[in-house]
C-alpha cells in the first residue's frame, strides 16, 4: 500500500475535486489519453494506448524541491530529481514486432527490457547514478533491472540522440542497456497502471486487463520522460511523461479465426467514461482502408487526418469527453468487420533482420540484413550493435556488402569488449542504395565462462540484444513540422525537423547462442571418486604401515580379581 | 479545510516513521506483520496463500516479499497467459491483477534470500525488495519446492541447508529483526529444515517428517503439471475459515492435514516459542489490524499547497525558442572527432621495455661516450 499512490488517489477522488477537467489556477499539469486502433491486412489488429502527462515544473532546479504532486507520479518525480535525469526511456516487450506483416509501430521497442537514459551535464559520476537508477527502477516496475550493470551497458556515440529539448549532446551522459531475457507479466503491468492518474479505474485504462493483453502476439509497455515545448512558441520547457502500451492481437489465438474485432473481444471490457482528470480522451480508428477492407460501427462523422510514419492516414475519432459518444447504452463498443481479403499492404521502406550462422560451439558469424525497399531513393542508416563480451568479435572479418559489392560505411565507431567488464559496441553509418539488401557480417568466437557465471539453465542459451537501426526514411507525403497543441499523441512522439523525411528506429531479432557448457555434475563426481580412492587406497596403505598389534589379555573372573587385589596389597606376584 | 474525524495513530512500528492521514472516509491501517515467501518450483501454492488469504486478512503488498523462481503465468507454454489456477475447475485466477513479484527468475538465489532475511542488502536496493521489520514485527515465512533431508533446492542449481537457515534466524534475532517468527515449509522431508533452529520465538510447521515425501494434490492434464501440494491444499482450506477477527489458534493449525489426508505426517516445533501455542492466534501471523483511535473533534487545517514560485528571472533570459535535437545529423556524425581519451602515463610493460632498452644502450656505449652524441 504505497502512501504516495494513496495520496495520489485521494487528490484524484472526483467527489473532492468535482467532475471538471480544466486546469486549476494553481496547478499547471494536464493529462491526455488516447487509443489508436489500426486494423492490419492479415486480419490482426493493432491497438496503441498513449497516456501523456504534461507538467510545467523544474525537477532539477537547485534549492527548491518539488513536493506537491498531482497528476505526475511521485515515484518517478523523485527518481528524476535524485539522479539528475534529463531523459528516461524504459520499455518492456513480449514478442517481436513483425515489420513485414504489420508495418511500422508508432513506438518501436526491442524484445525484453530496454532502458536508455540521458543524464544532466551536472552529474559527475554517471556510472554510479546509472547503477542506482537501475536498482530503483527495478523496485518500481517489479522487474530484474538490477541485472543491468557494466557488462551490458554501452555508451552509444551517435545513436539515441535525445528525443526532448536540448542543444548540447555530449554522449558521455548517455547510457543504454537491454535485457533480452526479461519477461513481461502482470507484475510489470500492475505498477505501470498505478502510475496513471486515474489508475485503472476510469478512462481508457479500464481496458487494460492482463488476461487479454498477454494473450497476444506482441505486447509492449513503455514509459518515456523528456522535456518538451510547453506551447507553440516553445519559450519554456515542460516535463512530459508518456506511458505507451502497444498490443497486437492475433487473428487465430485471440480472434478465434473470425475476422471481426470489437473492443469487447479484444479487452473483455467496453468503455463507459473518460478519465475525469483528462483534458482530452479520444479513440482513433484508422479507416484509410475503409470501406474496401472493413466496416466500422458505430459510424461517426468526426474524422481527422494525420501524417504519421510518412503516410497520410484518415482516422475516425471518438471523443470520450462528450456524453453522446456512448449512446443509449452508455458504453462504447467499437466493432470492426472485415469484408473479404484486403490484398497486400504497402511494403515498409526499411526492414532489418539478424541471424547467427555457422556450426559448432566454437565459432560463428552474425549476419545483419537491412532492406531498403524504396524504388529510387537512397538514404543513410545508423546501425548500432551491442554484443556481450563472451562472443569475441573479430572485427577484421567485418564486411558490409550491398548488391554484392562492398559498401564502405562513412562512419565507424567500435569499442572492443573487455572480458567481464564491457560489451562490444559497433556503430556504423551505412548508405543504403535504393531497392537493395545490405548485409553486414562479422565472425565471432565463443568464450568459455567460469563455472559460477553460468545461469541455472545454461543449455537454454545466452541472449544477444537486438541491433538498432536508426534512419531518416524519405517520406511519401510532406511531414508536418509545426507543433500544434491539439495534435494527436501518436503523431507527436518523434520531433519532426524536416518535411521530406521521418525518423524511424527498427529493432532486429535478438539472438540466442549456445556457449560451450561444462558438465555441472563433474565436481560432485570428482569429489566422490577422489574421496573413494583416497579412503580405500591410501587409507588401507596407511593403516598397514602404522597399525600395531597388541595381545589382548582376557578378563579374569570375579574371584580371581579379588584375589589379585589382596595379592597386590601383600606385594605378592599376581595370578593370570 | 475541516475534517469531521481525525484518525490518530498511536505510534507505528516502523522506526522513525509517523504517518498522520487526513481524510474522512478512508481508514488507513498500518500493518505490522510481515509475510515473506519463496517458492522454487511450485507456483500456485504461494500465490494461493498470498492472493486469497494473507491479502484478504489485511497484509498489504509493501509488507510482502514474494520470490518466484519460475515464470509460469506468462510462459509461452501456458495456454491461458497471465493466469494461474489453483484448482482444475479454473474458477479462481490466483495470479490476479494486483500481484507484485519482488524477486523473480534468476534473482531467486540462496544468497538473495539470506540477504533479505538478514537485511544485508546493497544500499541501492529498493524498499519493495527489503524486509523492513523491527523487533515488534511478526514474520511469516512460507517455503515450498523440492527438498530433502536438511536442504531445500533453489533453481535446480543450488541448495539452502537447515544450518544456514538456523544461522540466518539467529542473526535476525541478534539484530532484533523479529518479535515472533512462524516458518512453514512444504517439501519432502520438510521437518529436517527446522531441526537445527536455536533462536528463541520460532515456531515451525512442516508437511512431512524426515524420511517421508510430500505429495502433490491435483494434476492438470492441460498443462501436464500438478497444481498444488496436498499439505498446502488442506492448509488453504483451513485458512478459508479464518477471518480477521477469528480466534483460531496455532493448535488448530497443527491439526491441519493429518496422515489420512496428506499421506505424509506433518510436524511442528514449538519448544523455542515462549508463548503457549494455544494462546497464539492465527491472525497474529497471517493478518493484522492495528488499533486505531478515532476522535470526533474538528480540526482546522491550512492549505498545504504553496503556489508555484514564478520563475520570472529565467523567463526574461530565455526569449529565444528552444529546439529539439536532430535525430540523425549525418554530416555531424561523419565529421565527429573521436573521443579524446584521457592521457594515461605509460603502463608497466612499456616502462619496463624502455628501461631495458636504455640499460642496454648505456651498457653498450657507456656514459662517457655520450658526449660524442650530444
């Protein structure tokens, strides 16, 4: 029962504050929530929740500690001020995002847990802050983030630039780590939901039921904290906390094979009200492929167009703050019914894959394949690879080939690994020719770990984190560079600097490699054998040499013993 | 702001923590019992105990340290993800919406378990992973899994022995980390685990004697494993009847699961306990309620919210608009200078090598010939 969450709930109790959702004169924080539903051509459905809290305050101001929290969760606020964090991005993902079948996600994330943090430049000991921060976050999110240490943390030199406001970017203050083995389950969702102002009691968060969310092909929940522009003029900063949850429901496991989706089928709940603390609460349904692909009911006249991920899409908007959205039954259950086969969807312009080649337990080869599907434009991508130290990379075997010709990267940054201290970091800026496949290969050798370093299940294998491909992909439609207050949240996550391209990050699959595993029963066997040999062999020999034999006199009967006693007194020789 | 009722807390057992809560309709109850449980290979038992009973009887999440070594709920082989059922009719999902697992997966090791008990954790460990008990706390420890004569298995790769456990409890006693401790263990030959205890105020229950095996209760043919152990099943059936005001005492708990039901003989140990087990309530360990005092006087409070301090000074300076960082500045990256590494004095090997070269040089040519060079 955390006191901070209780105080949060107290201050959000509608009976005290009332059903208003305007800004209070004293407080300057606001909360928006939205849900985007995008039907996919394969019959699956993609739902993306975004909850944004915007707060005009300064955590890092000297001398004044922030003490009154209203919509912003106190646990995260204290973390930001204690560790002088400028930006924090943490995500927990189960499953892998299939770009070729589903397109690009709104917020990409790699399988497992990923944490990257920009610290403020006043921090003197970044590594110490990083270690403590991971421990604190592991307590907040009930995850094993305390396994993040120097052996899996890297400091990228060009990737992962801050997504928030700022001018100077000294990469000494950036730390990136990923735990590909981390599982996501209800115990991670529960504290995530508790960070929301309305909890899971009102608004869009009532749909977040774990039995349905984890019965999906892809589930990703993330928390992104960064400083953003407070208004259109961008003269002052405000802190933005975005909690995002992306889930893809599979047609056959969750949909029972029928190409018909509804809110009730996806989440086993329907929407009944908006969060009273939210200034805007909307549901967007992507109807760009309507009416050829599917039909939506209830129909709504509210439409909105947005340019997102390089494409202009049309959305039906359901505004939950208006009572007429819920209709007679006072509940909103959207129904999407497919009409025949949709045909092929547009191929995503950038796509990446990764796999391990080779055989045996000594050597291997990592292949990363990046596809550029644009018919005539070439664009550069930044590939970042972080490989654990126990896969010893041989960088002299690194080759980058496009269209069977050598493609020299214009920037390479390589930091070799130190055994048990640091992983490998390889960053390359590669120019991808149009309509081509680029392959990056590097050979490695597997190390033999010390026997205490193996996990309890070493035959499962060891995970290597996903590669990150960051690119500015040419956009088919002019992107919107103006920042407006009422922009939908899904289109305002990544700041857009120019009209002709949009920024995208693609994660590859994580790798699972087997390391040479010793036989763990051998110490027991050796001890048994050695002790037996020592006991039987040496023991017998020792006894033979050192044992002396003495004749043992039989004990005398009682009468003779008494007689002996008297004889001893008299000083006369004893009987035998 | 006026309040009708002001709830007063007469001193809490968290050292140094005094909470006064000002809200008329919510009663804030501070629990002083601690509940810690660990599981090695049987997931449903601690979840059922946790979900249904301890939580119901009033122990909050912050006072529960839950260690689960396996991930069964979200394992890909679970046909119903995020659910764990304790009964094959699947009526109650024990992996409910509120579960918070503190130690999971590879974190469940003997070392971490003993560190939680004795409190010797690294300073950056979060509060939810610590056992913040003091000398007025009652602790309930529930372990289940596979074990043998004198040990309990952790994660298929290590064991905790009864001597280690006894020493850990002695450390806790010396550091005044518990008032009374109830130890329940459901493994094969579980009674061997409490044989070596020697600290006062310990009561222990086990599902089987030395030389006996504890058996599982119900298999689920859908997933192919057993759902719960017999002892735990009957223990939970017994706890169903316990409510926060129940007067059931420990003697009733000792009678749970006789040999006719459990096949193994449950055992218990009370010689180290100072009170008579018949006078110890079950709710002393499984739940707790604090005494609260309610007053009907009206209290006047001043508003605690200060208006935010206007940052007028800084806004005058920052008239120019702030910008977002370029996400992929290609030109900047290509011309990025490599990081200036700090200069380190030459390492031992280089120094040695140069010393050797200089020595050989002077050996060969001698100092007096140097004037020919310079």
